[in-house]
């Protein structure tokens, strides 16, 4: 992987991390389009640069968390299912799921249908559940939804947002909870990745990781607030259509 390829992947990550279109799926497909060989380093790179995107949320929402510390309780509870599943199935995720464009394409298309269905049939309650009053059961449900995103193409953001809606959160709060839940999730994923593959991080690879981290951070910083404003009034159907079209185009023009 060269510096240019690292920058392209960083921009893809930053733009897609918080949209319900699967950043991991887009990274896998983008790497294939760029001709980047699938190696232990490339897979670690795709996981670690997500922390750069998450840093954007940490900066934007630090004041909200400080002023409403009770939010931390449902966030940490919701993180637990993904943490347990991620550690348990770490090798299966890296050695099988992250190797398969077919899984990505299928997940993109199916996830697109789910988003369109949610927009079609979901009706926001007249009195949505406040974010800082989310029950333990609702937090666990959202966490289980997020755990589905170990499958590339599912979309961590999409799974947590949809799960949040069905626990009674408003669209705005479901999206913001998805943003905040990403912080412990990606910190843990990056920490596990570093522990498992510390030998990959050398003086030669650190500059590439640095470009990926900074590029993902800056591009995510631009996307987060724009996405939140968009879904307040327009919903998720456009993202569902995009997912289906992207999956179809990749299948037709690139294949497996």
C-alpha cells in the first residue's frame, strides 16, 4: 500500500463511517478497486483508521457527554455485546469475513432494503424516549444490533440507528447514540488489533497509518453534522437506494 492508496482509503473511511452504508464494506471494495493486496497489514489498517474517524465524534460531543454524564451508562451497556462477540470471533472475522467481497455485496443490498423498509413503515412515537433515560434492555438491544456489523457490509451505524429507532428513540437521538457508541467500540477494536498485530507497526508502516488516521479524522469531521441535519427531515431511503445500486454496480463491473 502506498501513500496515495492510504489517503483514498482514509477519505472513504471518514466519509462512510457514520453513514448507514458500511465503512468496512466500502473499504474492502475500495481496496479491491485500487488493487491493494489483502494482507494482515491492509486488514489492520482498515480497522485502525476507523479510530481516526471516531476521534471526530469524541471532539464534537465531549461537551454533551460532560453535561449529561448519565448517557455514558447506556453507551457502555450497549458496547458489551459487540465487545464480547468481537473478542470471541476475532480470527473468524479477519480470516473469513474481511476476505469476501460476496459477503459485502450481499450485505449492502439486504441492508439497503432494510433502510427503505424502515423509512416506509416506521413511525416516530409522539413522545420519544430521551437519550439519557434509555433502559438497560433497550441499550442491550441496540448493542446486539451493533454486533451484526461484524459482517462487512451490514453497517455499524445503520444497525445501531435502526435498533435505536425501535427502542423508541427519535431519529436525531438514534443517530447521536450511534455516533457515541462508536467511540468505545472502535477504541476497543483498535486496541485489540494493536495487541494482536504489534509486529506489523514498524517505522516503514507508521507513516501510512498516520496518513490514514488523519485523513479519516478530517473527512469524518465534515460528515457527522451534515448527516445529522439530513436525517432529521429526510430519513434513510436515499442511503438504502445507494447501497443497492452500489452493490449492483460492483457486482456487474467488478464481480467477485
